[in-house]
C-alpha cells in the first residue's frame, strides 16, 4: 500500500490541523484576533445610507440558503445591516425560501431591532417566507423589487441560477446592489450586474468580521497560516525543480539537487 | 386501447413533451397559471419517480431481497437506523434525527485527510513548475506564478493589506481573478445556451415530424386551427385587460 | 470456543423459512428498544451523544487513511504493537464494501424526507382549498401515477389470470414511458433551459462594464465565448496553422487563456477552498461550531 | 445617441423571440460540418480510452438527468460509439434517479445503431445513492458485491461484459459524465490512489474550474460540454455526419455572437445615457 507511506501527508496535514485548532482555541480563550476590513463591508454602510437618502426600502435576499453554515452566516450579515438600517429607520425586506431559516431570520431581525433600542420598528411582514421552489421564489422577489421600488439590494448566501434574475431586475429598478456568495459559479454574473461583489472566501471573512464569533475568527486566521504553508511549499518546490532542470548545464548543482530530491521533491507527486 | 397505447406511446410522449415545453415557456411571456400547473406536475412526477426508482434499483435489490429472500435477517436494523431521519418532524424528539445526520456529516468529514492528500498533493506538486524550456514556456510559467500568488494573497484575511507589497499583490489578485471569472462566465453562457438549443432540437427534429405526419388527418387540421384561434383570442383578451387596468406589469 | 458456537447458533449468517420472519421481528424489536433508549436520554446529555456519534462517524475514514497498513520496522524487529495496528487498518480497508452497502441503504431511507415535506405543504393546500389548490391536487395525482405504473410495469400482480396481468403490465409500461419520456424529461429540460432566456435579457439590460475590472472579465469572457465555438476558428482562419502567427488564432488564444491564466486562478481558488474545507470538516467532526443555533439546548 | 437610450427599454420578449429565431436556423439546417480544431484535452481523452486493455472495463459514472441532457448525452453517446467500435467493454452507473433511465435509453439507441449486444458489450448498473465516498471506495475493493446486479436485476456473474470484474484492477478508465460535483470523490477514493486514468465530461458551466486537475494529471482528459462531444465525434470518424452535437455547435456560434452584440449594445446605451446625465440604475461604489 504505497499510498499510506508518504510522510509528507502526516507533516502537512498535521500542521494544517494544528494551525486551525490552535487559532480556534486561542480565539475562544479570548485572544483578540485580527481580521482585515473587507472592502465590501464599507460599501454596505454606503448602500444603507443611499436607501435612507431616497426614503425607499432595502432588500436583503439570502438566496437558496437553508439552515447550514452559509445560511447562518448570511443571518449574521443580515443582523448587521438591520442594525444600521434601524439607526435611520429604513425598512429592510427579507424574502426567504427555506421555512426553517425563516424562523431563525425572524428571531435575528427582532433581536437586531431590540439591540438598537427600537423594537417597535420591527415589522413581522417584512421577514417573508415565499416558497421553497427556486424560480417561484425568484419571481416573488422580483415582484417585491418592483412593487416596493427598492433603493438597495443585498444578495448574501448560497445562490444558483436565480442570481441572474434578481440582479437584472434590481438593476432595472435602479437599486444599488451588493452581492456576496460562496457559490463560485454565480460570482461572474454578480460581478457583471452588481455594484460590488464579495468574492468566494471573502463571504466567510465578512461574516466572521461582523459576528466576531471566536470559532469562525480563529478558523479563518488558522486557514491563513495554512495558505502560507502551501505557498511556502510551492515556492521551495519551484526553486528545487528549476535547479534540477538547470543541472544539465551546471553540474555543480548535483549535490544540492540530491538534497532537494531526497528531502522534499519526492514527496510531492508531479506529472510532467 | 392497450394495443393502441403500446403502438403509439412514442408519439404520445412526443406530443406530451411539446405540450410541457410550451406550457413552461409561457412563463417567459408572463407568470401564469399554466406554468404553475406544469411546475406542480413536474414536482409530483419527479418525487413519485424518485420513490419508485430508489425502491426498484436500490432498496429492493440491496436490502429487501437479501433480507426477505436470502435470509440475511440483520438488515432489519437498517430500517430502524433509517427511520431516525424522520424524527426531524417530531417537536419533542427532533434531536434523534440530529444523531443520524451527525453520523453522516462525521462520515463525510472524516474523509478529509484522504481527500486532501489525494486531491491536493498532486496539485501542490504540479504547481512546482521549472523555469526552463523556450521563452514561450518561461513566460507562461511566469504568468502562472504571478497570478497564483497574487490571487492567493487576495484571500488573506488576517494581515492588514498595508504593506505595499501585499497591498499591490492583493489588488492585482482581484484583477487576475477577473480572468478566471471571465472564463467561467463564457463557459456558463455556453452551457446554458446549449440547454435551450437542446429544446430546439427536440421541437424541430422530434415534434415537427410528428405534426407533419398527423397533418394528413382532417380532424387534426380542424383541431389545430381551433387551438390557434383560441390561443389568439386568449392572448388578445389578456392584452386588452392589461391595457384597461392601465398597469404595467412587473417583469418576472 | 463454546461462546463462539452459541453466538453462531443465535446469530446465524442466513435464516430461511418462517424462522426468518421471527428473526426479522426480533431484530426490529431490539432496534426499536434501542431507539427508545436513545429517546430517553436526558436533555443535558443529548449534545454529547450527537457529538460522540459525529466523532465516531468521522473516525472510520480518517483512521483508514492515517493508520499505517504495514508493521513499522525499527532496526531488525518491528515496533511493538504496530503489527496489531496494521492488522486493524487492513480490517478497516476490507470493511469498505460492507460500509458501502450500509451507507447506500441507510442513505436511501432518507428518500421520503423531501417528499413528506411536499406532502405536508400540498396536503394542506388541498384540504383548505387555498388559491391554486388544484395545482396541489395535480401534484398528488402525478406523484402516485408514475409511482404506481412504475411498480406495475416491473412486477405482475399475483392472483390475476395471465391475460389480465399481462394487459395491465403492458399498459403500465406504455404509460410509464409516456410519463417519463414525455413529461419528466421534457419538463426538467425545459425548466433548466429557461436560464438561457434570462441570460439573454440580462446580457442586454444588466451586464454593464461599470469598472475596469468588469471590463477585464467581460473581455476575457468574449474571447472565450468565441474561441470555444466553430465561429471563432472561422474568424481567424486566415492565420496560418503553423509558425509563430498560429498562436494568434482565436482557438489557440482561448486555449492558452484556459490552461495558463485561468488554471492559475482556479488553482488559487481551489487552494483556498481546500483549506477552508479542512477547517470546516474539523469543526464539524469535533463539533466545534458555535453560534446561536448550535448552542441551543437539544 | 437617443436611439441607443431608447433601445435600453426594449421589451425582453422581443429579445426572446429573436434568440429563438436566430438559433433555429442552424438547428433546422443541421450542418454536418464539425469544427476544425480539437483541443488537446479531448485528444488525450480519446487516446486514454483507446488504450484500454482487454480484460479491463471502462466505468462510466453518470450523474446527469434530463435537465442537462443536451450537454451530457452527446458526450455519453460519442464515448459509447468509440468503445463499441473498439470492442471495449463498459459499465454505466447513475447517481441521478432519472439519469438511470435516460442513460440506459442513450445506450440502447447507440447499441441499436451499431448492432452491439447488451450484456456482452455493455451493462447498465442502475441508480446508486448514499454516501458517494463509501460507495466508491467500496466498489474499488469488491465490485460485484457493491454493484450486485444490473438495473434489470441480472446478477453480474451472468453478464459477460463485467463478469470478470473483481475490484479496481479490472477497471481501466473511469469516465465521470456529470452536471454535479462528484469528481473529487473519484479522485480521492479511486483514481488517484489506484493510478486509474480519469476522464471528465462536465457541463460547460463546470469546465473552467477543471483545468488545475488537468494540469496535475489527475484528469487525463476532458470533454467540455457539447463542444467537447463534437470534437470527440471528429476523432471517432463522425466528422461528416450531421448530429445534434454538430448542429448545436453552430447554433452556439450564433448564440454567442448574439449575446456579445447584446452586451455591446446594452453598454453603448448605458454610456450614452450616462453622458446624457440620465440615471439608469446603480452607481459605482467602493
């Protein structure tokens, strides 16, 4: 069984696990971890401001998210937006397509208004469960976009083909649109039709930044160390393979290359 | 009747297919009752078919047959474990379903060590590209490294992008990402258009010949004309009603 | 030895005849009792049970991969205990087909989960005659129609004479073909193809080059859209097939874009996803996820 | 200028009718001409299938249903034709409930065309569901036990095409024809550890993200949507036969030009409106 005999697997995976767990636990013990500001987040405030200026409501659509990690993180971004909106008494309409996430959204929204000291601004009808059918949900949201003449639209969550439909109609009613999704395939369409798009992993970073949830923050920082490790491996490898290739011209490299091969390169399968 | 059905099931299926295709496409004009109706039929058929096929192709051969016909009685436990999923509908004991979901999630999560090794070690290895060969190759490899490193640095979150090198690299990273997203955009458009062309292929090469065959019958001609007239009347009525109410309907 | 014989007698590999049903019933009763035991776990231990089962579930594939499958040699001998570990690891590998069977069967039992949800929604609609309730009725009719003809076409009904059974089976086969090939396939394909139209209108009304980066994305997309299809090759067909100019042919540019810049970007995304995936798997496996939802009392 | 701004409000239904008309023309004409180029990844896929040794089968893992039939069926059928012609035995399995029936029909169609025999030249193993990682690693160790029977209920031992398949050693190539992401399971649990070539036939939507795997050799070849299928048809000597795929490739050319023109026109209108100071929605942020 040759595939279990690669010691590099233990070293690399062990380091990854170590970085992630180490950072999660130190964050939980209260260590303050730094997460850079995500450019898209400053846009959020600007977009809330614009809806206030125009005196029109905002739309927050969590896409096809259910009660999973993506959906819950969408809720923490929603909570942030509702808090901002509550300060200016701007309405936020949230259409949902998952009945379970709907109950969570209702609680989160109520909490957010209460935290800002304006529980009376919470309108139960603004958190709406439409339907669990993809396109039926999309046409329901489109109806809201046109009827309510929304000034700002936020799309945060798991998205599929409906992304395009929402973004097009948001564009038609002249809304400022900010999107963020870990569904990579939909990102190009958001980029083409929205004013600002939060790309891929930034979505997780944004929600960790806003929620300050220690496990998420720690995990994110640990992941950064993991990425650095991968970059490091690749860079060492480049030097190694280039030296090996140059050996035909500079024979003095043989000794160095032997070390590279024996202690590094042979553990990383390469197709040539 | 049975024999007629057996002989004509292909034609009937094609006609049904055309009906469904046009029924669904009416939504492009406007959200309407036909579309809703066909949508529900689809959900029903798909659900019913799923139950049938799961029994016929998985549960019967792999579970019922060994248990009830080959005497492997212990498969009865599988039914008890499987029933745990359904506790999610109970208010009091919903947590029991969390046990079985937890098991499946853990099962998937435990694969990560193998998946990372088999999936990504070859990727790390093949990212070690030597700067050798002709100028064209060296240029391509250089492009590869610049883009790889810049794009990866864009996704670093625990460093302030203040250091000029990181800042420049991350900014460039977002630019380079656009190339990848452009490729995905182009490919996605191609994929989606293919699906519509597939429908055209069906309408033109399966349904149209059926229409041509049936055109020999007088009753068919009369029925077709009647349907066309009815459809025209319906559309003009709808248009009239829309213009009278003076509202521009929201596009879907 | 004695114990072995007793256990073989009590738990035979296969049982036949009427005794089989006794065994099955006994197994069901034992299973239900176990389930009842699980249900009676006091609330404060429930989270522990879920976390424990999740952890055990994850242990199978991780140990199967991480444990050495051969005894570890130290000098002349082997590391004490490592032969046992290797034996255990090999056992895990050999259990893979059984694990596959159980995973497939238990996974299939979840098939009615989505369905029961739909039944609840549409059942309520029909019962209360909400607007559009006839659609919900159509849902039920089509659900049972295809399921019943599916079963009828596969197995003849017992207790009918040959002719009647044959007629029913033949009619079911035809109906099944009509429902599947006519309805299921075309409805699914048509629903999916709607997106093509949405792309068309979005292309005209929403895809705006608002910034240089959007321009870069659309430019790349344009080249690739042309280069992938025959018309791209035709556009630059005046360029030679060989020599330095050949690399300027649209399909060559497209291919270069795909295998170099695009590949680099996709790999950067993949690496990020991979690490994120490791982190998420660890959080799930060790039940580390926190937040309002996960902290709720079970 | 003004006209461009007015064109911004063109009814989308007109665009829809136009696209239907534009794309119908190549579909009705049904040209037999296949594109002049074959991407290396398609050539590699062809070569890999071509070099399967006797005593080994090709395992076609299909996870597509009616929704993406237009993309995945041409791929499936082109591969089947190649294998029938070269007498390479293959087994089809489906991860999609509807796909089980559809891929079986696709196989029957090709089989009728080339006079092959079910059971002897190919088999269909039916629908599989559950944890994909468990099933894939299980079939690698004990193929007949995990697969059990074909979709008609015949035990594998009675089907000459696959009766000799014991485990991964008798699997020469795995082909993943798919509209969802199962590829990583094949890579992790079978093809990379056991050094079995994997060929990937995704829908176009998923194709761009497969290039890192082609680069690393974890994928030996790829058929990108229907354009991959049409290039494969050229390789198996059907370059002059009018097929759905060839018609689609030309219809796609029309579609792409139409869409690029729409984007250009839409943006010209946007620029014109901006110059005229009319707000058409949205503004640049961040």
